[in-house]
C-alpha cells in the first residue's frame, strides 16, 4: 500500500504549510483568543467581586433593617404606653371634673331645695297666721285685719 510511503517533497510542503498556518494562528488568531479569554476572565472576576460586594451590602442592609424594626417596635411600645398613660390621666381628670360638677349640681339642688322649703314654710306660716286671725275673728267677733294684729299673729306662729 502506498499510503504509508514517505515522500520528501510532500513532507517539506506539509511542514511549510504547517509553519505558515502556525505563524498566522500565532500572529493573529491566538492573541485574539487570549485577549477574549482575558476579557472573559476579568468580567467573571469583576462579577464575582460585585457579587461579594452586593452580598456584603445585603448583609449590612439586613442588619440595618433588623435594627430599624427593633427601634420601631420599641417606639411603638413606648408610644402605646404613653397613649395609655395619657388616656388614663384624661379619664381620671374627666372623672374628677364630672364628680366636681356633680357635687356642685347637688349642692345647688340642696340650696334650691332649702330655699323652696324655707319659702314653703314661710308661706305656711303666713297661711296659718291668716287662718288664726280668721278663726279668732269668728270666735271673738273682733276684726284682726289690721297690719299690726296680723304681724303679731305671724310672729307668734313663727315662734311656735
């Protein structure tokens, strides 16, 4: 078989073709491939660095969020306690004011009742004095219609 036979001319042209191809690849293609590989490596490295920065920032933000939530919870609790305290103070103040107002109204009602009782008592005394005068007039058959007699009768009724 002639396939495995060595021909020096073909070998030299093969080596020359290989050298030209190697030169072209080494001169133009390999630098572009290496440049692209380097760019790709730099891009991946920067992406990994950015990812690490983003993760660090995310952890930082998570810490801040936790801190803010704790602070908000504490402020909410304090606000709720303060609101309850103010509501209790307001309730106590309103209750005290209502009691004071009720006592004031009750005192006024008692004073009014005392005045009315006194007026009724005076009216009753006057009516009794008139009754005594009229009864005495009928028994004695003397008129007690004078102002002096009526005043004396009223004084006697008041002394009773």
